[in-house]
C-alpha cells in the first residue's frame, strides 16, 4: 500500500503542534515550551500535564544518528538515556516515547495498538532509521498506522554539499531546490516505500522559522536548544 500525504489536522497549542489519531497522541513542542536539551522542571511539568504521563515513564535515549529503536513492552520499564538509540516504541499505555530535535526530523508513528518516536537526520535517513521504526511498530502489533512528520530542515533552506546531494540522488523530490536537501521529502518517500498508508506533514522548516517559534541548529550556528517530538497512547 503506497503512502498518501494527507491533510494534517494539527491543533496549535501553547506547547506546539498536536495531532490525535484514534488512541495515538502526537506532540511537537515549540521553543516556547522550553529547551529539552536541558529542560527546566517547569518544562517537563508542562508536557507531563499535556500527556498525563509522569517523566519517570518517558522513553528517551542518547541519540547517535543510528537505527536502533528501543521497544518498551510487557513489564519493561523505560530507561531514560540507558541505551544509545534513535527511536522509542511501545504498545503500552502510560508510556511517552520522545526524541529531541533541532533541524533533524522528529517522525512519529502510531495507531490504536502502538506508537513510536524516531530521530531522523540525514545520517539516520541514509542508515534506515525509518524502516527500523516501521518494523518495530509492526512487531508490536500495529497495522494501519499513521506517520507524522514534524518541524525540520526543508528544501527551502537546507544547503548541503554536492556529495550529500549525490547521496540522496534517488529522491528527486528532495532535490527540487538546486543545492538544497528536503529531509521531509526523503522521509515521505521512505515511509511510502515501507508501506505506511497515511502520512501527515506539518510543513514547517526550522531554519527559516523565527527563533521564538522553533530551534534550529543550522540557523543558530550550533548554539540552540532542542524541541521534543512525543507520542503516547491515550
């Protein structure tokens, strides 16, 4: 089944963008919600309140631009930062799966049976982190799940080397703006190839967004915060 880019029923909230698909809840925080590279207690509390899930039950990891996806199932407890990984997935209610980004894409997956959060920069996209995430959801019993692409580096602004353009030559839609790479276009193509039936894309470029709205590593020359891409089962 090929993927279809669907009209995105995002809701703008003080913390950022939120979307609901059945039991799956998806949240992309904005800069106003805080810097989740080193979040203050109040920032954590705001997401705890929005999700109803205490921080002790957040599944997070030290992100390394790889393809490992942690599965939190059965009686397993989330172990924050215990294992290097670029994805978290669960079929349990009461667990929040989270990744941190600032130009890399947060890609969230979910249906009524399972949810997952993936950190997808260009290295992860090359390595196959989205395929790993889709496979993880299917192992957890998810079937007709949706994919939700959050704020990240887009083709309007993300200038890259000729070598990187060659790396992504198989994705012509991602190279429509000469000299630039559209990470979201790569992600959409890979999700479609993996058989994801519905894809929602917020369409936001972090690089040309206002610093008051979204963090951007490229725009701010490395001196920036991190946003949270989070998903959970209601």
